[in-house]
C-alpha cells in the first residue's frame, strides 16, 4: 500500500511571545502543496525501514516514520511491517517533510489494518511526534497558533495559482533562528487572510524569521527578490527556511535566468 506525504508552506509566520517553557507562541498558516515523498507499507516478518532518494541520516530509533509505527504498535496488535520511503522533500527547508512522513505513516497504518482510529485520535498520536505533525492528518489550509500545534480551519484556496518552491544548498538552524527573534504582536491577523486580496499580501503578510535569516544568508534573500522579479504575486521564506516560495498567476518559462541551476526547484 502506497501513500504520498506532501509538503506544506507557511504563509506568514509571526513569533508572538516567548513561553515559560522556553518555546515560542506562533501565528501562521499552514498550506499543503503537491510536492511529496512516496511511502510504501508491506507486511513483513520483522519491522524495518528503508529509503531511497534524498539520503536520510540518523539511526532507526530517531526516524519519524518508524517512530509513528512504534506508537501505534504499542497500542494495537498490528503485524510487523516494512516501511519504505522515497524521499523527495528536502530537509532543513521549512516544508514539514519529516512531520508529513510521520503523519502519513499513522494514516496508512490506520487504513491498512482497519484500526478505525478517528482523525482526532490520530492528531493526538501525531502530536507525540512533532508540533506541526498533527496538521498533516487532515492536511487542509489551517491557521496555527500555540507552538504550531493548535489549529483552526481557514478558507484559503490557491488552486488557480502556480506555486514555485526553491531551496538553496543552505540549512538554517531553527534554534539559532529563534535566538535572533524579538517576539511582537503582528499587525495583521492571519485568520482574516480570506478577506485580503493576494495582491496585498506582499505589503501585509510577513515571516518574522526573514530579517535575521536574510542577514546571515543573503543568498536566501536574493532568491526571494528574484521570485518577485519573475512576477510572483507573493513570495516568502517557508518556516525558518531555507526554502522560499512564490505564488504566481503563471510561471515564466525562463526560470534559469533567475534561479541557479544547482539548487532544488519544484514547480
């Protein structure tokens, strides 16, 4: 059985306040995009995980796909499985690839073994893996608050537009990105995005991480600037980077004129 864990982009990301537990309260919109990995499940004599595509570092115990399997295996009498992931979504990009892989593993196991776990219960399992992991259970445009783990549906549909995602060969350390942030109340409440024409997003919707990340990594800033030169209605870094995306009426044909050839591009 195969599923396709997709990525997400952040439309706006406001760091609102620092919490007593050391984390930060955020406000952002998670928006699912078509860029996806491929995840296959088959029954096996012993549980195992393998991968192709982008190389996955780390041992099995730290692998989010296998962790998702172990979480359900602890509560349900499910047989051993072999999980194979073909990795396409780049790491260190702010695209939620690892969280998506874990969430889709939960959904795949639930469907394959007919466990009849509700979406709300699946979200609770996903929350044990990562703050944004629960988003991928329903996988719909969502206004997220808290540490990115409290969700509210938002009426946003970008299907009539084209989205271009680019990621330079740079990895942004999320902890470092947070250390350079001064929390503040946002000027625009993202929950009201459906009432804001996309043509006004550029001057209204911000990602608070961009200021410090762009200062340290000017190549990421240049990518965003180039997306606007290409005609993007809105361009932004996703999460704490390093991927940048642009929303277009129509993508130009001469991408090579603006985007270096040696970086990840998804259109």
